[in-house]
C-alpha cells in the first residue's frame, strides 16, 4: 500500500509514502536524494539512506537529527526541508 504525498518548496521536493512496511520521507534536490525511513508502526529508530531503497547510512531516535543528516546529504539547510504533514510525527 502506498499513501504518497509530496511538496516542492524552494527547489527541494519532499515525498512521503507508506510502502513495503515502512514510512518513507524522501527529499530530492539537484539530482541528490535523502530518505528518512521508519517502520509503519512508528516504534523503530529512523534510518537515513541516500534514497528510498539505498543502504542505511545511520540510525537516529529523533526526527530532528535524521532531518539534519538528510539536509547534510543534500547540501541544504534543515530549515529548507519541506516536511509534509503526514510525516511530521516520525521519530520516537
């Protein structure tokens, strides 16, 4: 099942979806991707990947730390990442 939502603000695209047992928030900018993933139950640590199906780079308890890593991968400021409402409650 996929429940995709998206937005594009300031040249950064954000796509939230629930697929393959995960909640995925993928940001894209200038040809680069960064994905923050969590299980659909919301009880696991957040995984940061260089794309929706990429290898895990790091795990975080807090959404803010995962967003910081995602912003670093994209070379943008955390404040520039558009977080869709459906993804706002990710993290432990």
